[in-house]
């Protein structure tokens, strides 16, 4: 996969142009795993989230997930809840999160993670256009299952944004099929029944779940929730194409050393 | 496509909950159509809840207000003191039928938490209730009641530490423990099928009241009035009258310190559509889609969202919604207590305050009793 970058003069941002329907990063080969770190826009403050984002995006990751804070994040555990609340108290808006993405872009594919209500309030068309202009390549909306996305997906698509849907351990095979068919960019496999946050071990049965997902899509499959350690990365090799790491990085004073350690484990 | 009320409702939830919501919907449809389930529900309503609740002519209150002839549907006489048990009982029977071992709930003032803890004790479920630390402080007696009934009360320290955050935390518990746990949501809110299921379980209020009113007055009321937080008692009484086109339906929201102050909980009067707790409905939110903090003297109305069916009834103008302030509700509380010998909860005191301005034959849902509110009233 080749990425050509072109400067957008007015905002000094970079946009990754990809062929239509291309995956956001390659499927794993030769026992490698890709890493997708997460950061919360505006946390611990605007400046440091941009600095951290640039450092993580430049560290050799497959993509960088940027969280847009929401007052009521149902899928998130305490670490990301508190980071989001702090970002909101610091005055971060959806527009501000898009500016942060623009300031980071050009170093790795950027993925926005946002709950649906801030997107609806901003206006889905405007959000898709502005996110795309800022260099964001894909969107994950944790409270937008495929059924609810039917009207919105074309809006995101039109602006060139991939829509990444999530598979969960409770998803039936029929739903996994449908989620894989609806996803573009990659498929996000939630490893556990629960919310985001650090866990000691990966859940039992994860390999089987990942196998069910990978058998139903050509897209890369990223595993997320509860992943924070090099041994988790090692265990995912051969089963997933990428690992998303969130809470452990948000909780770290400096997320870069952990990202480097995890990248080393990625092989 | 999940059932919607016009554009409202839906299922804006993490994927983890979609299949369980499908299972819940199927289980509810099956139970609702099962005569044995209905017979059990009927029996428990009669012997455990104390239904039917009476319809009561508020003679002195009517004379005081002057323009209206007011009947009260006495949900305050339900076991545990409010209409909440109608819903908790039905969902507990459903949870048993589904083979769940554990029930969870959110609570604001504690009435739904007490109702859930009560059915937890009655049917032998492990029971966890989420409650904001701010509400635990304000409603310490209800916390003790729930604990005495065998429930674990988990404090919620996130966000505004009130009902909204307790609901979010209960949903997070459900996401985590969905295989063993049934979430008894307390109002006609949340992802499909909850708004429909809670309405089905609360419509007993309206079905009884309509028949009782016809029996007592020989015709239908001109106005049916109820308070609206999430809106379960209101949808419960409205549903029986939806096809009676000449009957006005009036929902009363919490106007708090006044709409102009910004310190209120009047989602339908002052909000705009948005997504909270799994459904699209009127919502108090800022320009950026962040959910706003709310205020009401009544903890049960202190919620930024509202059930999706009310949003549709509002848009269709089938029901009207207005807001009543803390002060007006307190005055109505005092009046009802002094003139009728009935201490209303502060929630239906909002409906009573609205009834003061009405004319003609009025049916009002007195959704709960006010003993829980004495400290608040004395402080106010």
C-alpha cells in the first residue's frame, strides 16, 4: 500500500489519499501485528494532545485513534471517562478536536472515535467534510450499530471517510457478517463483554472470536479493549491484524515509551 | 430496523448490547402473548402491588382551584409508594422467565431503586442498584431501605453524580454482565424495546383509570395530566386515551428555577432531539451535543432526556407539554396535603400545580407519595 501525501496550503495539514475501498492498513503478514494507539483530544490539554499525537503517529504505528470527548460515554471505563471530562472542562469542542486532528495529520492514518450525539449536533455532513479536510481517514462510532448507521454511512462515504464498525463477543455470526460487509477501512473487534480499560489477561475465547471475524472479511481486523501489555500483543499475533491500545496510554504521563515497547513486541 | 416512534427511539448502543436487546425483545413479545405470564402478572399486581389503585375525587382541591373537577389516580397507594413497582414487577417476572440470576437498576430519588430491590427480595434475585453520590446523600433513607431489602447500592461518582450518571453506570454494568444480568430500566427511556416494554407495563394505570372514570362520571375526562421526567407514569396513563381524540393529554415537566434560568429539566419544552442512553429523543444539550446538567427540586424529574414516544406525541401535537417551577410544585404539595390529606410526591406535585390552571373534568396521575420528600420540603 502506498500513501501519497499532499499539503493543504491553508491549514498546513496533510491528507492521506488512498484508493477507494483500500484497507486503512495491511492485513498481518509474517507474524507481524500493527499497532493503533488511542489518545483523547484535548487531554491532558490541547497542546499536549497535539504533541503526543504527533509523537505517536510518527513512531511507526498503523493508525492513530483520536477520541472526541462526550459527556456520557457508555462504552468507556473510568480512565477514558475522566480524560473526556477533563477535556470538556478544558473547553474542548468538536471543532477543537477536528483542529487537533489537523495539527497531527500527515504522519499516520487518523481515525476519529466519537459517540453519535456530538456528530449529530455538529451536523453529520459538516462533520464528515471537516474531519476529512483535517486529514481524518476513518470514523468509529461506538454507539452506532450497523442498523442505525444506514442513513449516515453514505454521508461519511461521500466525504471520503471510512466507517469502522465494531464486532462484540455477543455478536451472532449473522451480525458479524453484516458488520464486516458494512465496514470500510478495517473491522474493530471488541475483545470482551465490557467497557474500555486495562485488564491483566486477554479473555478466553478471543482467538475463536477473531477467527470468526477474519473468516468473514478481507479487511484487516483490529482487536481492542483491555489490551495494554507486550504479552497481549504476542498472544494476538496470528489471530488479529492490529491491536488498539487506549486506557493504558491515556493513563500514562508520557504514552510514547509504552507505544515503543508495544511496537517492539509487534515484531 | 428497531422500532421507532416517528424518527425517535432506536438503539444507539454498543454492539455488545444489540443481540441481548434482540433476545429481550423476543422474550418480551413471547411473555406478553403468554396467558400464563399475564395471569401471574395479574395475580402479583393484585396481591403484591395492591392493584387496582383507587380513583379519588379531590373535592376540596377542586373547589379551591375553582375551575376544574379533579380526580386523582392513586398510584401513591401502590406498594413501595409509587407507580415504579408496576414496571419493576413485570420486568422481574420477565427476568425470571429468561433465566437471569441478577437484576440491576439505576435510581435517582430511590423510588425505582426501592421497587427493584423489592422485587429482588420477592423473587430471590441478586440485585445491584446504581445511585449517584449526590442522590445518596439527599435520599439516605431510601439507600438504607434498598440495603435492608438485600440490594447492593453502588455509588456513582462520575459526571454530575445524579440519575443521568447512575443510568450510564448501570448500562456499563449491563454491557459487562449481559449474559447473566437483566437491566430493569426505570422509565420509558433507553434503547428499544425498553420504551415499549415499560409503557406496556405502566399502561395498567390508564386502563384502570379510564374504566374507573367512566364508571364514576359516566363519560371521559376532558384533560389527562401527568408529570414527565423520563415519562413512564405519563405514558402509562396517556396510552389508554390516545384514541380518544377529544381528550387532551398534558405532560408536566420540571421547570426548576425557571426556564429562563437554565436550571431546569424540561427536555420537551426546552430541548432539541439528540441521543442519550440508547435512544433519540428530546434532550437538554449544549450546541456541541454535550448533555447539560439539570435541576429540579424533584429528583425523579431531574433527568435531561425523555422517553421517545413523548417526543413523537409532542411533534404530532397529540400531547401538550409545559413546565412548572420548583416553587409552584412546592405550593401544590402543601395544598394537596392540607386540603386532601394526601402527601403527594414532588413529581406529581408538578402535575397538581398545572391542574390549578385547568378547567373542566381533569384526571391526574398521582404517581407517588411524598414521604420521601419531607426533608426537601422542610428545607424549601
